[in-house]
C-alpha cells in the first residue's frame, strides 16, 4: 500500500498490451515509461522510495492513472481509440446493452 504516490522520475519506453478490469475483455498496446521512480508514504507513515521497471512499473503507472481518473483508453492514439470505440460497441451489443450508463452516453464516454 502506497499513500500519495508520485512518480518523480521516469525513463525509457515500453510498448506492451494492457488490459483493465474496468473494461474486461479488451486489450490495447500502450506505450509507457519502462522505468519509474516513485515516492509516497506507507501505512505506518514512513516515507517510501521505490524504483520499478518493466511490468511492475507498468502496473504502478496503470493504477496511478486510476487514482487520477484516467482509463487506459485515454492513453490510446487516434487509430487505437477508433478501434477501442468499435470494440466497446461490440461488447455492448454482445451484452445486449446499448446505453449502459443510462445517461445517454455510451460506455466510457466513447461514441
């Protein structure tokens, strides 16, 4: 558990296929920094200084995005975003749910 995590440094880049439990069944290639340096506080109030690379760095960045209200769909380029829209529509059709939010907006605000 890391409270108030902040990426203070990042380096490199890594293109990797990512999925998310918020949008099950969909996976997209996303480029993120390969290495990160994160600081924060543990549950006992101690400062934490962590360096991570590869998969751990990716997971930390993915979860920090959630803390900032960002879904991985917002990390996609234009072509990927169009493919994501199609995939979300297909997912909705398979589930028989044209408007899952009930607000007139499609799933995740993608039309």
